[in-house]
C-alpha cells in the first residue's frame, strides 16, 4: 500500500511537474506572443512615423508651390492693373486733346501706308505776355497761318517714315471756298479758317491724300520738347535770331530746352558768328526748313531713349493745350504708332522739300515775295515721296504769269531738293537756284 501510495505521489509529482512545465510552456508562449506584439507595434510605429514625415514634406512642398503660384498671380494681376490704369490715364489725357473735324480726310487703311499733315500754327491766341516780345501777340498778328507745312508718309509694314516740306510762301490754286482768300494765294493762307481747306488744297494741287492731321502751336511745341527732357543740337558757330529770341553763345553739342527749340525751328533770320563776324543765312524759308528737319531728327533721338508709358503720358499731358488733332485719330492709333516706331532711328528719316522757284516779274505782286512750284521736278519728288505716281489728278498751281502750265522751261533740275544754303534767285525772268555748301546750321548730336 505504501508503494502504491508512493507511486501515486510520484505520479502526482510527475503530473504537477508536467503541469508546471505546461504552465511554463504557456508562460513562454505568452512571452513570445507579447514580444511579437511589441515588435509589430514598433514596426507599425516606425511605419507610421515615416508616413507622417512624408506627408509633412509633401505638404511643405505644396505650400511652397502654392506661394510661388500665388506670387505669380499677384504679379500678373498688378501688371494688368498697371496696364489698365495706365491706359485709363492715357485715355483721360488723350480726351483732353482738342479734336477737330476735317471733312476731306481720306480713310486710313489698316496696316497700309498713310499720310499725316503736320501743321505748325503761328496763332498767338495763347502766347504768354513774357513771350510776346519775340513771338508777337494777337494784336500784332491776329488769326492763324501754317508757319510749317510738312507731310509725314508712314509705312507701318516696313517702319519707314519720310517727310515732305512745302515752303509756306508757295503759291497754290486754292480749293474749296475762295471767297476769303481768293483763287490763288500762299499755301499758309489756306489754313486761316482751319485745316480742312489746307487738306483740300494739298490733295487737289499735289495729288497727296491726307489721312490724319496734327497741328501744334507755340506752347504745344515747347511743351512737347520739355516733356522728353529737351533735345541735343550741335552748333558749329554761335547763333542768334533777334526775331525769335534765339541766342546760342557756346559752340558744340548743346542741350536745348523747348523755348530755344522753338526759336531754332521758327528762325528765318538766322545769324551765325564766323571768323569774328556775324553773318546772315540768306536762304530764308529753305534754311528754316532744314533747321526744322534737324530739330525733328534730334526730337526722334531723344524720344527713342525715353519711350515708356510714363513718358508717353507726360508727353500728352504737356501738350494738351497746344495740340489739335483730327477727330478720327484714336488713342489706339497713338499707342500703335508709339509701339511700332519707338526704336525708329533719326538716321532713317528721309526728308525732301517741294521744288520751287522765285521771280520778280509776277501777276501775284499783291502777295509779296512768293515761290512757285517748279515742274516737272515737283511731280518727280512727290512720286518718290509716295512711292508711286499720285492717284489723284495733279491740278498744278499757277506760274508767275497766272497761267497753269505743265512745265517750267528755264528752271534747272538742280532745285529738285534744295538743301540748306540754296538761295532762290531774284531776276526778272524765272531764275535758277544755286546750291552752295554751308556749314553753319545746327545738326543732331
């Protein structure tokens, strides 16, 4: 019995031991599971950490791109606002410019060559009292005449510009209503009642169609020059004109303001000091035309360096009281011209003067000293200027005998394009024009 009991005890011990082992096994298994769970959590946490880090990086990248895009949008918006506001201000200024209806203008074809009549008015209506000593007043010179008559031929496709000058004392067959100034008169007299009769006369006498008109008075001229900061002219000799107030004492390249520019452009009694003596330019209107052309080139040079919307606005703002344009001229036309020609070089500007001659014997002695259109040279110059034979039939102005003729027998072709220093003769018969070399006129610098 004892042995069996012992066996039982041993069996029990064995069972307990086995139970203990099983229990231990269970504990170890549990430990293994716990360890495995911990590892999985660590891996999961690390995975979650990497995922969160990547999300933050992507978010930062998106924020950076958003800021760049936002900045771009802001810049574009500001630029558009600037353009719109600049255009609005330009339109506001443009609306202040005086417009005039010119009934006989031709329609300007889009993109095709066109002609702009440039008129320098000698009206003293707005001349300041401080300037009347050399510009005159309405009391001394009432009304208005075209002190300057130039036609600009503009070719948008090639960016070419040429200018034809018509001497103000040229006798023409007046078009339209002749009750005030007669059938024949100086071309500058046709402007007395406005630009329309001048446009008619140019088209009928010379076959040149006019699409636009720009007229400028003394104040507008001066303001235009000052708006772009003045111009540069080289004076080889000291120069003066007591009639216009010109007084240049230094030689060489001079920076000239609006007042002196006006004095140069208007000078018909130009004097220059050479070898210690004051000498007179005897070419009168021909010399003045050459100085006006030099002024135009200097103005182009200065405008080329100052092209921007602010300068354009300042330019218009300075001339609103001194410039009149035809009513068909739009602000879009102005912007288009400024954009297309802002790099135009003065060296590319072609200039010509209508060939004329003078004589003492004339049926038009009541008009004083006048000039007559020289033919057929005039037609040749006009055809070259337009790049084609004029479309409108040429109705020539009269000769000194009052007869409209087709040729001038004794005038030489050397006057086809008189240069500065060419002096019209004054003999009783139709005179020749002698071209001489001169070195006294100012030039752009």
